């Protein structure tokens, strides 16, 4: 039985900001998750100040309902920050991710990649099922990247064991503690089990966490599985200089060339970060259709550096925008993230008539925010553009705060990118369903769930036997390992 027809009347419509004219006084209608019609409407049916555009896509995230800083874990550098996550309180995966997804929705995000960090390696399937339940409850499109890892749990080891730099290793029981390591087959079985939960708004991807944490046999098996099934792959890559240095020492032929040799490079692959990519690597990735997720706030907070956006644009590499669970203010404001990206573009591109010109950088950023980043989640599903026959995923903002008087339509996209924030988002529609209305999530009792999550974390922190202070001696050994270049055999 067909679903009921839904409609929204808006004062302004931008099918894709910066890529076409502004349409005035339009009614969009949708049925069965698809835009059925876009027609002019009379002014009395329109909410003043309303502006519709495609929903935003978060091309890389970790679905943290409670940000790490709120748990007493200070920011980076990444290799130290990762070691601090061991004191993060355990929560319920459904509760944690539902709160995160609802907060994203209130920022206008209609689709996101969820890279899952397991809190108990033996219960990944149960945790993943909780995430699937949260995605269904909130109603935004989620791609769940099943984590495959097991290598280098403490540092990026070469032939120099991390344990050997400890004067008194027995004082650090984690060195000898048994660690559960999922086999490749277990990971593949979990992926197949989760695939049974797939729907219009929930998809499963292979998620080798990163080459420094995943062995070659796993990378090669995932590459083959992806080629045979068409399932997407999502992986962290070259987030820090230390990762690049380890890769250079471990893959003398070049790690990107190795990826190409095993068939990993394809339009099905998304690489997150790519901060330390070289021009020739970007050129090869572009030729193979690989998509990149740029995560500026996270790279700044975790002292990773900034992506070579000038080269990325010059080589025409496709890229989206990701928050990585580390937005500048821990508020999942992806509009501000897009603004950061544009600022980076404009300060690194040579010449006033190049991509650094806002007339060029603004449409590029909107395309990354709404179309290209979406591909990392849904694949090329025809979305990210408000036209008849396309997916009914849209955000409606109120422009009263940012647009106090009339300006030329040609300036409007730049003004929106410069001034809009999450507080201006009024409505989010995903698959034809209203997820956010009047700025509030309609699909779950968000305030009650956030209170429950905070109560759980507060109790856990009070009862915790370890805190960030306990990681400081451990961190000194991590610093020593890298400062002595042991991750590259000291070369």
C-alpha cells in the first residue's frame, strides 16, 4: 500500500546551493521516500524565512553520544589520545548512538558513516545490533562500518617490540594482558549477519580500521569480498605523519601502490582523513575513483595536520565532509565544518580566480556537504539534489537570523555557508519522513535518553578505578617509542 503523500511549502528552494537558480515559493511533495513534485505555490501557504536544500551528509563519524572530553579524556595528539580511550566509560550502544544520531539530525545531517569503536571486542555483533536499532529509531541514513583490526594495539610496531622500551614492564599489566582479537572469518560473519538488517536507511560496509591496525590477509580478503558483492569499504588512512612514516617503512613499494595491486582502490572505497597523502598518491586514488572524507576539526583537535586540499582539488579527487565525532565545539555542527573547509580552500589555493575564490569554493563545499559525502554512505543513489524522482532527503532552515534583508540571489549560497549554524535548522526530512521539526527530534524522546546516558556515565566515572591521570606514565613510553623512530626500525 502506498505511503501517504507529504508536502512542505518554502519561501526559497535551492536544489543544490551554488549550482543553479534560487526558486521562490515552492511546494515539495513526497511519497514512498521519493520527491513526487516541486511546484510553485501561493505566498500565504509559505512559512516566512523558510529555505529548503538537500540534507547534509556526515562522511565519517563514530557516533559518540557523549563526547570524549565530557568523559575526562583530553584531546590529542592522536597516538596518545587513542591510548586514553581505555578509560572511557562503557554505555549501551543503542542509547549512545541514538543520542548521537539525534544530535546529528538536529544539525541537518540526514546521512552518516558510523565507524564503530567496540567497548567489548567479544560483543561486536550485539553492539552493532544496538546501533542498527538506533538508526531505525532516529530515522537518518546510517552506513555501519564493521571494524576489522587486531594489529599494533599500542603503537605502530616495526621489528622493535614496544615492550622492550619499558624498564619495568611488569608495572604495566596491559603489556601482557590477553586481548581478544576477532578472526577475519568472525568479522566477515558479523558483516553477513548485519546485512540481514539492511533497509532504505541502514547499510553495512567493510571497515578495516586502518592499514596499521589491519593485517595484509584481511585487507586482501576484504578487497576481494567488496569486488564480488559490491559492498563499500571505509578506512582511516594517513591521518598522522607517524602513520605515513610507518607505512613507508612497512610497504617499500608504496602502500597506495599495494592497495592498487590487491584491487582495493575503486569507487567503492572511502578513505578518511588523508592528511599526509602525496600528490602522486592523490593522482592514483583519483584515477581509481576513490572518495576522501575531510575531517578538519578532528585533524586540528588531534594535532594531525590538515589535508592537502589544494592538491586534492587540482587532481579532481572526490571528497566529502566528516565530523569524526570531534567537531570543534562537540555540537555536530557540520555547517561550521563546511565553513572551515572553505576557509582552508581559500587560504591555500593560489590566485584569486582559482578555487580559492569564494565564487568557486562555495559551490565545491556545498557539493561535498550534500552530494559527494553522501556517496560514502549510500553509494551513487541519485540523492543530494532536490528534483522530482530523487530521494526525499532535505533540510529546511530559517533564514531570519542570517538574512535580515533582501540580497541578490547570486550571493545567497555564500551567505548561507558563511552564517548558517545548526541553530537555524528547523526541519529535517529523510526518506520522506520528518525527523526534526521546529528544531527538535521527533522520532525519539531525546531529552530523556540524553539524561539516561549522562546518568550512566556519571555513575561510571564515580565508580571508575582508572582515570586519565593513570595513562600519563604509559604515554611517556609511547612518546619515547616514536621519538626514537622505532616505528620505522629507527631508520
